[in-house]
């Protein structure tokens, strides 16, 4: 079974929560289209910066550790 990448899991969770939040803001609170667009853009920018952080600070060192553990196992 193939393992799912950490960044892929994060992306799926983030965009699911983004859709739920936008639907909540649109249907329940009934905010204006301008504020809905502004919140969507700010959340997408937050996703980009956090995805870069996860890739550089978490995913890359984990990949190195997995490679070294595979070498030690061999």
C-alpha cells in the first residue's frame, strides 16, 4: 500500500475546511460577496505560506530520516 504524502493530506484537509467555512459564511451568516472574496483570498495565501513551511521544515527532514533508516536497515 502506498503512503500518502504529508503535504497531500494537509492540502485535502485545508481545502475541505475552506469550503465548509465559505459555505457557512455564505449561507448561515449571509456576508457580502466582497468580504467572502477577501476571506477566501486570505485563506488561500495562508495555505500557500503554510504549505511552503510544511514542505521545507517538516517534510524534507522526514524524508531524509526515512532514507537514512532505510540505509541502516539494509
